[in-house]
């Protein structure tokens, strides 16, 4: 039984997403079976039709920058995907990774890629929220459930609704992926609405900050890389994030409590330098574009979901108390957050965007379609039928 999917059907509104047992407590899922296609891919065991590579020139290096340190688990599936790219292109495309923020800070991704400091990097809308408008709809409460289905949905939705805003930053989106809904680690338990009053909560900007404020919290913008220091020093009382991040950014270490708040899922982007991408030989360009969507599902399944599963076990072993919010209390939090979506709809329509509620309805329709599929099917869909139009070429 897929408990993530089952409870996901009952989910709504961010800080209190699941009325039944949340996915974070579903400890009996067989992740090996759920993510078999993604694991077989990075191990080189998945049989896919090889690309037709005619380029005969020297190997082309892809300079990839990440603020995440090289010891983080994320690099295991990432490196597996990178190996497949090199293998599939006969060694003509090679990723050269620069982990740990050695090239630029986390919040400078757009600028670094636009200026050619990196060819590819994290470019997060939440780190410069004032540069975007319609894109903030990706953060409305309850929009997304699990990471693989949300990631597949975002790739399909991006060309239709969000491409113009993103490319206005002078880069191309290479892939869009979505975290699981955010939970909270704190030094004091946060299990009822009153606990959030005046609570200094680390969030990203934009609509996520508004959701935090709606329940009485004080939203403090802190990048993921700086969240440990902010939490340890008392700049924030707790950190909202996905469970894997609590381990790799060490925010679990000062924490005494983990709460299944199921804070709004966050869309994240990996962008690519326009000049670099446009300058690739046609056959390599096509495969690089297609391969990025395989990498996308590898990331969603093996980093955001499987590692989060193990991260919760690690937090238990660290002695952190794991809390499940009472359903009645969850409803109170839901009710407190509901006006945020209405406010954003009104704001966007006032700024000239048409039928914003229709856009939200279409987004939820696509998400619902993806949630019906297994994660293995979502990987194969990305691998064999990549979404067109994310980059025009």
C-alpha cells in the first residue's frame, strides 16, 4: 500500500497538510521497490534507447556549481546521473562539479549562471522572490504532495505558465523539482496554533513567508546553508525544511523536536547558462536537455524522498522527539492559512494576470494526474517522453 499516495489524497494547506497519518510517519514503505527504475538508471542497469551522437569533437565540460557540500548524500545519486550522461554521450559531455559553494553563494545562483561563473547551478525563486509574480503560485498551501509527482507536474506546467518570468532572469531553466512538504525542527514543541504565535521561523521568501505569518509566526529569511548558525544562535526558534535538509545542513543537531507540520512544498530550479546551452552541438544539446529530466526524477526520488525517509530514522536515533499534530489542531491551522491563497489571487489579478483561479485549477489537475502514477512510471515517463518546450531550441 502506498501510504504517501493514500494520505496525499487527504492533504491540504501547507502547515497542516495531512489529516490522516502523514507520509513522514509511514515507516513501512518499500523504498527499494518504489524507486527501482531510478536506482537501476544510475547503476547503468536500465535499458534505454541510446541517443544518436554524431558530434566528433573534443569532450565538452559542464561546470556545475552547488552550495551543498560534497559529503552530503545528494551527491551519490547526482554522481550516478552524471556518469550516465557521460556514458550516453560517449564521453562527449562531462560534468565537472564544484560543491560546497566554492564558486558562489547559494542565493547568487541566477547571477553566477547568467555571468558564466558556472554553466549550471541552483537558481531558486525563493531566494529572490521580488523578481517573480505568477511563479509564487507554486508555493500555495497543499498544491503538492510527494516530490516525484510534484516534480513531474512542474515540468509539464512550466512552459505554459512560468517560463517567461524565469527566462527574464537571463538564464534557461534546465529542470524544475519540488521538495516534499516542509516540516519543522525546533527546541520547543510546536504542536498547536498558539505555539506558533511569535515563533521565529526560518523560511524562504514569497508566499511561504506569508503562510508563516498567517499562523502568527515571525518569518525570518535564511538560506538553507545558513540555517544551522541561525538556529544554534537563536536568530530563529525553528527551521522549516524538508527532512533531508535537517541532516545535511545540521539543523537537526540543536533540535529537540521534529513536528509533522507539512509546511508548504517549495519549487526549486536548476538553471543553465544561455550561451553555454545555445553553443552545444545539436545532438549533444538534445540529449543534455532530455537527460536533465532523468536527473530530475533521480533527484526527486533518491534525494528528496528516500534520503528523507532515512533522515527521519536518524533524527529518532539522535533522541529528537517526533510529533504528530492532532487532526483537530491541524484544522485550526488550515483555517488560519486559507486566506493567503485568496490574497495572492487578488494581488496577481490586480497586477494584470487573468484567470488566476483557473491557473490554480489547472495546476491542481496536472498534479492530481501525476499523483496517480507510480514513481517508477514517473521516471520512465521522464526518461522516454521528456517534456518539450522547457527550453526552445
